[in-house]
């Protein structure tokens, strides 16, 4: 469990729902983080690179940890399209391949926004 304490950042995507029903592709993305090392601003290309596991560390050397809603949820499907430009199945295969090849750690996937938010709140930054 010591590896949990090395996590510096938990990057995740939550889609903000409007009051009126909306199609998944019309929802906005919100990126939140917990920890040190995260740049105050990121361009979309930087975000995509980070979310695809191409960038494993922040500029200060701290580890990037990705948390997403499962691709079986409308939010997860929207994230697949907007950030990864993939279908839900393609995204799952993408991460399986990266993990199998040892190129990145798998994201943490959650069933609900509440679970995902709790994970971010409970994931500490590096220990001193």
C-alpha cells in the first residue's frame, strides 16, 4: 500500500450535467486534481498526452495517476470520445495494451462520480 503514498496527482474527468437531459457528446468536461506538481493550466494537447499515459510524471517528477468513470457510463463514453477520440471499447483495449506492454499503469475506473471524488479525496500526495 506504500505505493499509494507516492501518488502525487490524481487526474480525472467528470462531466458536469445540466438540469435538462442532454446527449453525452454535448456535456462539458471538468478536470480536477489532488496533489502537488500539477501545472496550473494545461492545453488540450497536454491533457490528452497525460490522459493517454504518454506523460507519466509532472515537471517536478511526481507521478501522474489517472482516474476515470467506467466506459459503461455515459460520462465515461463521453470522455472516451472527447479526450481519447475513441469508442468505449477502443479505450478499454488501448489501456489493456499499454498495461500489458508495461508502458503505463492502468487508470482507476469508477462506477459513479461519488466514488471517483472519494478516490481523489483519499489519494494522498507524496510523503515527506
